[in-house]
């Protein structure tokens, strides 16, 4: 069995002191609202710009994975060789490491295995499909409408694209789909290119093939815009309230 | 190189079919968690297809209105589809005769999409495409469609890319994407010109 879940730094270099100060405070706060109002305002704008957590059921609850170790099952063969590799340092490993860094303190840890872990809530099988997905890849999930926890989920990659995609492009794909698994929706802001944004296909006569195989101009790992919603959600444990972690 | 690619494709196809056959059906899932409603969601790493790429592939480009909708379980019980009956207002590109219906009858188009809501063994089963909401009866749409010859129904090209809302003769993207914003406000006449050029 091969597994990997090692940490990897992903924070963007343009991260400013004020932003970092807010992020740190939000992580350590309980149910008390941070009092540094100017910093809060600045970051709230980022969060309001989306992505937001998906809601489901009645009453509306935020979707999330269980607060446990979640295995990304990538079967041995071409898919594993392309996404993980013998040294566990390829696209999927980078995406998992980046999200693990962001999820510290939530109780959720991601890992990769080439052994089938079933179809339950702690396993996300990755497969390839020749069906037209309408994009580079897709995430399907079955949330418990009462708690928001994912009962089952899966990631499918479009067979027409991934064998020819760059490692950066595949990193974006896996990180993006993992964010859906975590409960994040798309970033619909026109001017923001976060991991969860829908990129503008480049070129004079663009093709989806090019956009699904080349990461030029795209954010490939979760940036602050994608991560900030974590601290304002009930993520990782449905008993938490919307007040950040550590409560 | 070609052989290697062919082998890879064959492996992937076989693996995909094998994986699909081992998946539980929606009926299995509904029974497992009954009486709780079953919700399955779908989201993509969305890449909206440019109109210039999908219109040349289209069998039918139509401006129309949703007249009716019917959701149903697929034959293998692993999906719910919805058939939308569309009354064309203007066919921008398509077959010269009515796509469906008897001669002299109403001109209608049947559009099939993944998703919808049904009741299965007393359990509510909803399949939700989060990139493109289900259409509603009365919706006025601009659609770029491909014919599925296996069942005679049309499908959106690119699953979600070929669907736009129409208000006051101008289109609005239904898929949220910066790449589609430049299309907002284009008139049906302008799209007719584009369609004519791409299908020349």
C-alpha cells in the first residue's frame, strides 16, 4: 500500500501582514467576534466574493467531510502513475498536501492510497471517464441532508484531457475537486482567479482541450480567497458554530 | 505512440465500465437511508465551451420556451433525467422539418438533461446539477443542442455550456463564468448572424 499526506507550504507570497493577522486571530478565536474591525472588514470582502460553502437539506446545513482521515483512492495504473508517481510528489500529492495545511485544526486529514477504500464517507474514489462531463473533471457527492456530512463521493477525470495535461493543470484539477468534496462551491466573481473560480478560456479561438491541459494563468493551489471561508464555516464538525476554530 | 494511446484508452474504458457496474443503484441508496430523502449533487471543474466551438457541432440551435418537464429514473437506475419539452420560437439552425411531432402538429423539441426529482419506493430522490439549475416551465431559452440518435432526444452540448436564458430578446449566461460575460446582452439576431457564419 502506498500512502502520502505530507505537508507542503502553499501560502502565496503576496500574503500581507494584516491579512495574516486576521487569519491567525480567526483560527484562535472561540465564539467571540474578532475586534480588529478594520482588518475584519478588509477580509470580509474577500469572503463575500465567494467561494461559499454549499448548503443542502432543510434546515440548510453546510456540506462537509467527516472530521476524520479521508482517503483519496487512486487505483494503481496509469492514473496513479500520472497523479501520484513512485515518489508521491506529483499533482494529487501536491493538492492533498496543500489542503491538509489549510485544514489543520479541523479534524479532517486527507491522504492518498492505491488500495480500494470502498464507497463510504471516508473514501473518495478517483476514476477516469470517457463521458462528456462538460468540464475537465467532476465531483459527485451524496450529502446527508440533516447533518451536511458527505455519505459518499467520487471524483471523475475526463479521459480526453488528463493523459495530456501538465502537472500544474492536474494539481489544479485535483485541488479544485477536493474543495468541492470539502463543501466549497465555485467562486463566481468575475475578477477573482482563485482555485474555485471558473477560468476564462484563453486565446483568440479558445478550445476546452487547451484549457483542460494547460494551467497558464490559473491558480493551481488553494489561495487565501479559497481558504478564508474555512474560518467562517462549521467545517469539519457539524457541532461547531459559525465562529471559527478552537471553540 | 498510437498503439500506446489506444491501449491506455481501452484500459480506461474497461475500468470505467467495471467501476460503474459495481456502483450501487439509486434504488439501493434510497433503501439504505430511507426514509430520509436522497440527494446527489454534481459539480465540475467547469470550463464553459465557447460558442464558436459548440455551434459548429450543433444539430439544432434554437430560441424557445419550456412547455413541460418530466423527470424519470434511467434504465440502469443510476441516474435521474428530465425531459424538457421546448416550443421553438425561432430555429437558428436545424433540420428543415419539425424535429419531432407529427406533420401539422405542434413543433416541439425534447431536451434531455441529467438531474431532477422523483419518488422511489416512497423516498424522495433528487439529483442536482449545481452548475446549471433545472429549467422551469415558462423559461425562455437560447439552446445549442446535439441530437442523441439512440433516443431521438436533444442534449445541451458540453452538458451545461449550451444553455442561456433569454429576456427581451437578449441572452444571459446561465453558467456563472467570467468567460461568458461577454455574451450577456447579445440579441437573437446577432446570434443568428454568428450561427450562419459558423455553419456556412
